[in-house]
């Protein structure tokens, strides 16, 4: 089998806007350089959630910042590169701004997709697997249309300020677990091992975990790949039609491979 003439890329957890303006802006510039690099051979780009540390689709207001990224995504679409955007737990209040302004569809749930003859299961990864019941209840609240309607009536200066505060608290709470917990305690591993019996995918692609992980399922064939993040790792995945590879942009390879 010969490789694709073009490639498919996956990335997640840019968390633009966090933790501060300067570091976020430098991260955005790095991401734009990476997008320039892949634009020569990319046919598709999957952005798998938490691209922004917070985003809310107001009717008349666009959240401040991210000009370089938005312009680059528009340029890639104009070149004919297909971009698919998944919401994560930090940017789940996205509506139709991207689809209307940039021709980029917004997906709120995992999907299965056949790419190059391989079955992919793709999603951000939040709320999947056992445990984390508190977040799962909170996610239902945030997805409630009444909650979204109420938030819209808060002045953006106040609303976005509150969101930034709680996003920071969320990252601080997650910090102690940003290490591999073992196959029996990684909830997304538990999820994919069970989900495979219903969806026999070749690749399960997630973000959310903030760790670059390449795990071969117990069937010895399928793989779960966590895309890591761009706060620490600048990691992404590349599929050439034959093989999916976890890679790092301007960083050392520190993937956990099992």
C-alpha cells in the first residue's frame, strides 16, 4: 500500500488564553508556525477540543485575542484544507461562529470516521469512562440551554473574567495528576477497552488528558492515542494513510508508549 499524497493531522488542548497573555500569545505564534508547516501536505486537520481556554459564542461579540490563529485557519480553509473542530470542556459553548465565518463545522460529541481504510473514533475525551461524576453533572448543567441563555446576559467583561478564574482553578486541580497513572487507573484506557466491543476502531483519538500517550489495546491491534497538549508538549498526531504517529513540534519526544 502506498502512502496518501496528503496527510491528516490531529491536535488538541492549545488552551489559548491560559495562563497569561504573553505565554498564550507566544503559544499561538508557535501553533501558527506549525500550521504553516503542515499546510503543504495536509488534506484534513482535526482540532480535538480545548483549543481555547474559554470561548462563548455571543451574538455580536467575538472574544478578544486569537487573531493569528483565526486568520491562519481561514487561510487553510481557503486553500481547500478540511478542518473539523470538536468542542472540549473549556470551549463547549461554541455555536456557529466558526461554521459561519470560517466554514469549519463544530462537533460536540465523538464521531467515528473511516480514513484511509482505517476506522477512527475521535472526540475530546471529557466525561468518558468511569468516575469523575462531579464533572459529568457539571457538564450537563453547562450544556443546559437555560444556563447558556443566562450567561449570555452577563456583560462579557464580567462573564469572561469569571470563566478565566474557574479555568485557572480547574488547571490547578488537574496539575497533580499530569503523570501516567497506570493502565488500570487511566479512565480513557478503561473506556476504549470497553468501547472496542461496540466500536472496533483501529484508532481511538482523544485529547483532554494533557499527556501524549500511545497505547495498544489488549486486542494487540487497535491503539488509543492521546494528543497531549500545547501548554507543555506541543504534541500532535499525523496519519499518512498507513500509520498514525504521535509527534512533537519543536519539542523532545516524551510520549508514553505502551
